[in-house]
C-alpha cells in the first residue's frame, strides 16, 4: 500500500494536502518539504488515510502544534495525535501549552 499526497488550493487561499493510503515515516520528509514551500494557511486532510505509524503521528502532532490544521482525522489518529502532543509537553516543558 502506498501513500498519495495531493495539493488543493481552496477559494479562501487555504492550501490543503489530501493524504490517502498508508502514511508512514518514509513519507514524512516529502510532506514536510511540501509544507515548507507554502505560504499562508495550511491544512492536512486525512479522510482517506488507511494506516499511520508512530513517526507519521509524531510529525502530525508537531505540525498541528505549529498551526497547520488537521482535517477529517480518523478517530484513532486524532486520539494518537492528542497523546503525542501531551507527551511533547512532558518531554519538552519549555514548549508553550497549546
């Protein structure tokens, strides 16, 4: 199973990246590089994600913390991202509370 990332610009100039398939650590650098090329409001849509691994979830947690919206998260991904964000603050107390 592979990962597909599609870039879509909305009418409000929001750039959304639609991810489908398996989103794993091997795809994190690709998405990170795509996000870095953008200016303005960003979102990641996970409606069509079938599977994630821990590295991908850690990246999503950090990305959300930095202001990128996560849309249509499957329940298990949302719960995992929330736990990862809480752990970020335990391990790095210098981070401001979200």
